[in-house]
């Protein structure tokens, strides 16, 4: 059925992004003008993001399957008016239809259809690893499916932590959607601190009454040990990869391990004995998903239901590490692989942030070109007959400052997300293959990178989406703007997989080891940092340490490099150097402050007193990595020349985005740069003039940079961000669709009139009757 993926179907210039598979009949004159201003080809950037022109055509074709599906099940038109229980059940119906579509199309029919960058082996017929499946999931443009954790975490855990025999038993069931799983780690009283998890899996020998071969007895010993928050757990999953403390046959606690625990019957979905699960209730967003709770009371599972690729227990309950250790590895491969799997989820969150922020920017920037406000005294004539001569909102400098850096940041996050995902996959492949090349330094480095980026990128994106909503004025407060649901759905990213205020501690803990290696002169450890994301810190830290200064440390690099030369603020390599020195100064400040604190207080209190500085250091590390990855990504494409989807014009406009983002973050965190004196007070006017200059260059390309993301109206779900710019009819159509209007009686009489309002207007309940005694004295 490969013909379904033919990319040569666009013979009549049809656009699969549109519901009728054709271009909009009418376009806003304002948006038409904006698109004619573009200095580059937006489609070239679209092709680059997708991977190629063919990939773009294929993606659009797949998206059109969803938009024009004859069942209508994928419609999101009524989402805003549905209770979460209705949205949950509709999301299940959407997913079942999605599986039906991909099976009918033969997706995953050959192993070659699956992503091939991993050393783990997906079965023939498995759809979840195919690019087609992931494209279709995104195209549906709804809150995440209730089944999402099955492919995001459950199956990856089986692939990386379970041995060949276990995979042969469970993966076919996963492929055929007989076994639907989730990842149950977080507990009611324990989140990020996995060492404190209380759920237990205690080994029971056959001689003590267990089934042949021995069993695990899974228990939730306390209220706080209740598994709480895992997605898919509440009502959807029939199995869970439960993270529990392994108690061996001798009663020894070996810490947390993974256990596959059946939750529900695979025949009728009823709960199994000893298992209690349910949904945790309404949330700010993400309400398609049945985030759940689970309690276990003497739930018995076979001995082989422990993930046994890297560790195991024999029939007598004797614990032993296996796998990498037998191949001459370090023996801690299991913990490394398990953590890499978790970090991949964190990396997906980072990468998905670029889409969330870009969608918000697309809505706000398109609307800001349609919306006009304020009399335009410079214009010679009115826009059209009887229309006031007003200014496009996007022409106001404060609107440009609010939106253009956010748009630039969405591209930066795209580059970093892509880089981190690729690096993690390479590390996972090395570990799973038994390689000893992955050192603790490398694992620590990628941990620091993902922690820093997750903390900073998700906070920046969440705040950015809200800023986009505010930038749309009153209409941004409408749910039909698309920004309200986008924000509410995204907000969970700031907490899930590591709270954004906790993660900086983990970042700095890793970076301080580099500082310690430099202070002690550990040449071998310093050499181990070569090629890591931390490597850039070595040179500026070395110069700072030679100064032998105090807190705050003073940078040995000052911008601009030539007194009074504002052009340095437009040079990306110089901007990057300033960010390197900012990061090094803030890190060394923390190291020195921590050492000073420990001399006069306990280690715990000393650490606690440095947490605010750690947040600043982590943020500096993340912002440098984002800018560096953006810069390196563009250089790589530039070096490809004609082999790249990006031509000189596209690289130029994206380079302007990079420059603006660097300058914007300098301005936003000016205190950091002034404190370490990498920017002097007298240079601030040069910085802010440079921001104005770059915004002037980017202003004509703003709509084109949004169009390059190629989001369909179906996916944006926004009355304000429509591709054709027909905003005001869309707002009115959404208003009229509200059940409060749809269910009005004849004559437009609203709901609740007969039951309540009539008693006031007609019944006289509210009439003031002078002279009649009342109950004032009772008040």
C-alpha cells in the first residue's frame, strides 16, 4: 500500500492543509501584503524542518487524511464545549480510528518503515516507531491521547530494560494493542526523588508458597506510596511498568527496579485482584489524559516480570547484575539505560516546546497584522472605503519586542531539541550494545544539558504562550483564540519529568564537578570533558581562576570589544562569547559561595543558601546551549551549500533570528552581564539600538517565518490565527456555536430564564416595597 504515500499528488496546486484540499478562496489583503514582503522562501524552511521537500509533501498528505476523514471523528469544533469525560471518550475514539487508518495504509508493514537510528529492535508491523504514526498523532491536534504513555514510555522501557525472552513475550502484545501500558513511577508523596519511592516488590520463593519459579509480591505499604499522576494509568492501561523497591529472597533492599504489573483483564478490562486504579480528577489542562492513581495489595506477579536485561533474581531470590557487566562493562548499565530512557522523555518535552511556542507566535503575529489600532498620521489615504486609517499592531515596537524574540526562540529550541534527541539516541545505542565508551562524565553531561534545557525552555515557552495571548488583547482571552487551550495543555511541561525549580540543582551539581576538576588539576577528568556540552566552560573558567578574584567574578571578556563599537552587538560569534563568560562567572560564583558557606554552616544549609545562584547559573548554561545549537545548525546547513534545503536568503533570515534572540536575552538578563562586567553600563544604548535594528530587518519576514512552520488551521484551532486572515467572521462563528446560544428558546430566550431570571424581571422578587417590614434586624 505504499501508493498511499505517493508525493506526486499535488498536480492542481492543491493544499492538503485546507479542509477542502484547496487554497482559501479569499485572503486578507494585509496578510497578502505581508507575504509579498518576505525576503526568503518559507517553503524552503518548511522542507528543512521536515527533512526534505518530499517529506513535506508526505506530511501534508498524511495531515489531509485527518482533516478530511469521512467519519468526522477527528473534528475539534466542539472541544471547547465538552466535559472532560466526553473529551476522554472522544479521544479514545479518535485513537482507535487512527490505528484503523494506519493499519489500512500498511504503516509499519516492513521493518524498514520504522525509525532506524536505534539499536533496539521494533517488530515488523509495529506502528508506534514509524514517522507516519507520529505525524498523524500531531496532525490530530488534540490534547494527548489517553494511550500516549504506551509508546512514549512503556514500550521503550521494554525495549531497553527487558531481555530478549521478555521482549519476545510482550512486544507482540504491545504491537497488536492487546497490552496497553503506562509508566508508574511518581507516588502521592514522592516525585523527583526516586530514591524515596516506597512501593515494594518482595520476592517469594516457591518453597514459601509462590508459583513455580518464584513470584514478586507488589505492595503499596503507605498512603504516600500510592502511584499518582502517571498518564494512561487511570482507566486506559491494562499493564504498568511499575517502579518499586526490590526486596530479594533474603530481605535485602536493592533499590528501585522495573516490574511489569498486570492491572486489568485483557478480556473485559476489569481490575485484577489486589489492584485499585482510578483517574486523579480534573486538571488545568491535559484533560483527555486519564492521569491516574494505583494501589497494590499483595499483587503477585511472576519472577520473570522483573525487567531482566541488566539485573535479575534467580529462583532462590538471589540478586545479580547481568548484561553489561558480563561483557566487561561497569556493571551500572541498567541505571544508565533507565535514566537515558527517562531523559529521552525530557528531550521530547524540550523538542515539543518549539512547536507549542511557534504555534502561539503564528496566532499572535498573524492577528497582529490584521488588527489595527491607533490613528496613522503618516499614511496618505485610508485603507479602504470608510475604513479608519489605523496602524497595524505589529508595527508598534513594543509588539515586535513581545513577539519577534519568541518566534526566534521557537527556532532555537527546534535546533537544540533535534541535537539532544540525536545525542541521547547515540548514547542509548552504545549502552544497549554493551559499549564501555559511555563514561559517567558523558552521562552526567547529557543529564545536565537536558535538565537545564527542560527547565529553561519549558518555562520560557509557557511564559511566551501567555505573552502571545496578552499580545492579542481582549480577543486573546477568548477560548476560540486557540491560545487558552494551548497554554493550559502546555503548562504541565513545567512540572512533569522534573520541576523547573528543582532541576537547576541537578545541573549545577554536574557543572561543579568540572570546576572541582580544574581546581584540583585533574587532567584525566578534564580530558573526559572533551566533546561534552560543558567543554565551552573550561577556557573562561581557567582565565577567571587565574584572576583569583571574589564573588561576583569579573569577566575577562567585555562587549563591545572596541570602545564605542556597536557593531559587535550584531556579531553572533561575539555574542556567543559573552554568553560563555556569563555562564562561567555565574558558575564560579556558586562554587565560591558554596565553599564559603560550608565553612560557617552545615553542608545542607550551605547548599540551600546557594539555590538562587544555581538557578541563574543553570539558566545561563541553557541559554548558551540554545544559541550555540542554533548557530552550529545554521553553519552546518551553510556548509552543505546546494545540498541543503536552506538557501542564502533562508540562512540570512534565520541568522537574524539568532542575533535578535541573543540580544533579547542580554537585555532581559542585563543584570547578569552588568554584574560580571561583560557589558558595561555605557554600552546599554548600543545593545538596545542593535535590538531595534534587527527587529526592523525581521519585521517584513515575520509572517513568512510563521508560514514556514506550516501549521494548518485544523491544527491551530484558532479564530485569530487563520491562514486566510478572515478573523472576525471566525470569532462570530465560534460565538454562535456556543451551547448557551444554540440552546436558546424561540425569540432568543436564554437558558435559565424560566427557572430563575423570570422571577426577577416578571415575578417581582427583587421589587423594593416601601414601608413593609423586612429582616434587616437579622442581618
